[in-house]
């Protein structure tokens, strides 16, 4: 029987809590900077969820060395693909966040505010 307070469940619950917090920030905030931070929180929660779902107890990193013999390596290591995808997603997320911040800076220079309700030119 698995313990509900094991590291797998704690990280999954934490990622869902961060996801809800980030979505709440995206929906409820009017400041562009706070919305961008909320997008980053959602991005981080998805990364945490993917890494925690790829974790398998009593397995090691996918590096063939003295800890893992070459014959039974598949049964003793975790799958490296989710971790590689998360590393790629982190880099893409940083680029998207930098792009959003540069747009917010440009909009602030033009309109002298970060409140999304003040941008009348963006509405239909």
C-alpha cells in the first residue's frame, strides 16, 4: 500500500496547486506583469508534473556506469525522454517569457500603464 505522503504524491499535489494558482492569476489579475508571472507559474507547474510522473521509485538515472550493468539496464533506469522534453520546454518557456516581457515593456512605453483595462486600442 502506498503512502499518501510519499514524494510522488507530494510533487503531483504541489504541481496541481501551482497550476490552480497560476490559472487564478491569469484570470483575475489586471496587471500585465502579474499575468506574465502567472503564465510562468503555470509553465513551472506543468514541468513539475511531467518530471514527477516520470519518476519511478528505486530506479537510477539513465547513465550506464558501475551502478548499472549493461544486461539489465532497462529495468534499473528511468526513461530519459520526459526529462529531456522538460529541459527543452524550460528553454522554450524562458524565451516566451522574455518575449512577453519585451511586449509588456513596449506597451508600457506607449501607454504609460500596465493595466489591461486601459488599452482601448486592443478592444474590438
